[in-house]
C-alpha cells in the first residue's frame, strides 16, 4: 500500500511539472509566432484534472500529448486553433515588449496579462 501512495504522489508531482513545462513551451512558441494563448481557453490544452491524478496514466497521457505537439506543432493547425479561440493575435505593443526580451518568462507575462 505504501508503494502505491508513493507512486501516486510521485507521478502526480511529475505530471504537474510536465504539464506546466508543456504550457510554458506552447506560450513561448505562440508568442514567437505572433500570438498569445487565450487564458480563458487554456484548459483546452491541458489534461482534464481527473487524468492528472491517475498514477502512471497521467505521465503516459502527458508524454503522448507533448510528443504529438513536437511532431505536429500547433502552428500547423493554425486555422483549427483560431476557430477554437485558443490563440489571439498579439498587439503591436505586446510584440514590441516580447521582442525587447524574448524569454519564456516574458512570453508568460504577455499571455497572463
């Protein structure tokens, strides 16, 4: 029983870290392409919370989603993402702000404004 609890806690923490890393990468890619993630629709990119707390399955789902993203980037399906209202174009001020300092933190700051 103790092994299950340790496995559950460990995979949940790793899953949350992987999910956060994935969203940060998506925010950076979107900002570099001239878009920002619509914070009201970001849940469409995330795993449902119930899956995040299933040991081992959460890691396999997050890994599959991340691998799919890197093989078929979101920007190849730009029209689909725009129709789902997941991304919004950057304003001129936001583009200038990002280009002054193109980092992950700046991309997150622009997206989360």
